[in-house]
C-alpha cells in the first residue's frame, strides 16, 4: 500500500442503501416505464372520474401510486432490512484511495482494485458509486468523507479515466 493514500472509514446507512436502490431502479428503462405508467393511470383516473365504476377507479388509483408511492416504500423497507441483517453493511469499511488503485478493509478481510478494472464509477452530489459489476457497487457517502471528499473524488475520477 502506498503511503500517500487517503484513508477514510465509511459506514453504509439505511438511507445510503435506499438512495442507491432508488436511483438504480428508476434510472433503468423499466423504472422510467413504471413511472410513466403510474402518471398515465393518474391522468386516466382524473379524466374518467365519476363516469366509470368505483372498482375501475380504485384500480386506476392503485396503478397510479404503484411506482410513485408503493415501490419507493418497498425499496426503503428492503434497504432497512438489508442494513439490519447483512453483516457486511453493519461493519464500517476502511478505504485507502491512491492514484491508480484503492484498497478496502472490513474486519479481517482486505481487497484492492485498480480504478481501470471497475465496471463504472458514478459521481453524484452525495455519493461516489464504485461499480464492480453492472448491479453491484461500493457506496461511498461524501458526507462521511468530510473534508477529504474533494480529494477522494479527484483520485477516483482521475484514476478511472487514465
């Protein structure tokens, strides 16, 4: 390990998992189609209000909240359950970020990877997602990085684009 690496400790929280699941779900084609379906059902409900049977209006109401209210609640429950039951989420991960690679330590486990070997990196306002595969990512909260957030972001993004 390089002595010039930036060391940070990150504890994944329920809201971190929820935001990851939410963005992962709703940035996909199926997520977008689901929201469009719910919005369309809502407009059909408004347009046909009082002119169709009550059971049809209830069905349209359920369809209109399915992807806009019910699914986000289900994602939150899933994130809370995962945070409570998954030992790898319960334990903080210590990251060491260098110019070309990063090292992760969690308990007795240790792994390292080159930025260039990652599937992709997604840098948002609140998080850095280091994707090892299309569906799995390390969630790094910039809030937990504190004053080192800018430096870590630079190392990760520069290392990935080399």
